[in-house]
């Protein structure tokens, strides 16, 4: 999050500082540190061009707080602390539209602490209070999403007298005004039902870490009796993994904020998670998990579609296919050889994640690799396309690699007459040409493996060490789209030593 940016013209500065137009003219002459007008102004798409010079309101407000003549009009929490302060006291919890809050009576008035790091929450709350003509609360503080190991959590403040001007404030200063350490809640436990259980002097309360919508989706799917025990175990395991991550986030925040404050008197941890039930033991057998996710991929259950969409983003290596690919429906010969063997089918969860919100013409399965394939319709906005996942491996026992064709994705032809999209891992896309970065190196590794074993399952582990120099050099060339490289050409390139050795 960041501070909101507000600009003040001459008339607004006069009103802020309570001075005349002549006084405004004298300000930079009497005070050499008075802020300069802004030259690089941020304007939104609907903001008008300012009429005359403008100043950053944040800079002017901070300047006033440190300038004796204008301190009473500057940022409240940046002014000198009042002398002979009475001890502050806790006034209780408040539920607000901007998150849970605690109010503190201090020697400068009531300070409201918003326990959120939502952007501009302090200003929005201060605007609400000013509209209500609340005379007691003088300033609103919200978390700034960072930590100063000396002063405590970073704060952003907005005063009800100038609610649209935000400025950075010190946690340590608010502690001095409150006369006691302030409570802090981990982000995932900043809920009203949790914060209200804390009172000054009480121990940290134990609270449940809430589940995300994605975790809930996986657990709902895991309760679906249409899935086998193996598939339900895979769904539960991914949900448990998410839960462990969230609990670890809470524990890490507590350790960071609880152990890295120079003065423990400034902060108390107000809530914690139940450490006795975590971490949840996860399944260690990846082969079993892959079996479960393969079933989910081929399922027609709506729960499977939502779960698979989550798995694609979280742990695609457990899924039975490689990266997503799309190519236009054209009359390219190599693509036609592949599409002729595709079999029409009813859609599965795998098809649904390919199609998403596109207009679909038909669903297919590649009978040799079991990969889902979707053909979209040709409409006014989009041309028809083939959407598919490349396989992780090609069928074993079906001849050898005969050639590769560089057309869109890389295509493999085999000695027994078949064409396949080149296998690859979920997160990569094979490519060629000088501008391909490391793609040619990855392609060289994959081709090197397939030349020896057409049915090998592709991984890119240590591809930079295993890719032959000659193949890498070959794929670094800017070949014309549609170029076919025969097995003989590939074997020759693989055996060609690098030029530096000559």
C-alpha cells in the first residue's frame, strides 16, 4: 500500500495554515525549508489540469508540524508531545466498514487504530468521522504493511481535521500517548470476532486461521462421493497444503513482529493460531497423488473442474499433461496429420480448463496420448483455434523419432507415421531461434532425450548440462517457420563438437 497523493493550491494552503495571501507570499521567504511547488504532478484520467502552482499536501502538512509558528495546524502525530501527559486508557473495540478498530484516549484526544493494511483506509475512516462531526477522535491510524525494528509496525495516519491528507506516523509515539503497549494481530486473524476477545493485560487468544475460497472448494470436492478414495485423498492433500501455508504465514508474522521489536513494551501479540494441530501431515507419495489428479482431470463432475483449475495454478506437476498451447485451425499439413486422428468426445474437467469462456465447436481426445483437445468456433472477434495441453511423454514402443517440425509448437514425427506435439513440462514452452532465450537449450535437451527413447517422460532437470552443444547451436538459428529437421540432421548436429574446441 502507499500514501494517497493530494495536492493543495495557494488558497488551500492559506486555509490549512490560517494565513493570508500576503502571508502565503512570505512563507518561502521566511522559511527556507518550505516545500517547493510540484513539477511532476500525478493526475488521474479524469483530473483537470491545476490552475496555478500546487504543493504536495503531505509535504506541507509535515512541514507545518515541525514549524513552531504552524505546529497547531500540522500533522497531529508529528507535533511535539504535550507535557505532563496523563496516562492514556483503552476505550474499547469498534467495528467499522474499514475493519476492526481499537480506540485510545490520550493527552491529544482519542486515537483510533484501524487494524488493517488496506490502502487509504486511514483517510477513508477520517473522512467518515469528519462527516459525522466527531469531535473526540483526532486522528486515525492504519497499518502500513511494514516493520521498523526500532519503533514498531509502520503506520499511516489521517487526522479528522484534514482527513484527505495521509502521512506516516510512529507506532512508538502512539504507544507513548496511549501509555501502554498496543495490540497487534497477524493479518489472517484481524477479524472482529477475534480482536474483541482481547483486553489490555490479557494473554494472546487462540483463533482459527480462516480457509480461503480455494481451500473450501477443494474440501467440498473431497467430500464428493463420485470420486475414488485416491482422488479424494489428492484433493484433501492439496487443501491441507494450503492450510499449512496459511498457518505458517501467521507463525512467521508472529515471530517477526514478536521477536524483532527493540522494546517489547511497545507491542503485544494479541492472537495466535493453534500450533497443536499444525502442520498437517501431507501425502509423501507423488505417484499416488498423480493418480488421483489424473482421475479428476478426466472427470465430468463440476467439482472436478473447479479443483483442476486450482491445481493448474498451484501444483501443475501433479497433473497428467504439459503446458497449454493454442494454434490456429489452418491447413498446415503437419497439424492436419495430428488432428485427423483426434476422437470426438464429451467434455471433461481437462477440456473445461482449456475452453474456459471461449465459444467451443467440439471436444476431442488424442487417442495415443489421452490429451484433451478443444476446437473453438470461428466468430467475428476470434479465428478458430486448437487448444490443447502437450503430453508429458509420447507413447512407448511406437518406433523412433523421425523428424521435428518447427511450426508454432514443436512437432515430432515418428518412424511409424504419427505426429505429436513435442512433450514438455507444464511450465515451459519449447522454441527455437536466437531470440528464444533458453528455449533452444531446453529444446535441445528434449530432442536429445527423444532421439534415444521416444517414450521417455520429459523433465527439464539440469537441461543446461545435458543439452548437446551441437543441438543447441542448431536450435539457436532462426529457422523458417515450418522447417523440418530429419533424424539424420539431428543426429549429425548432436555429434558436432562446439567451435571453441577446434
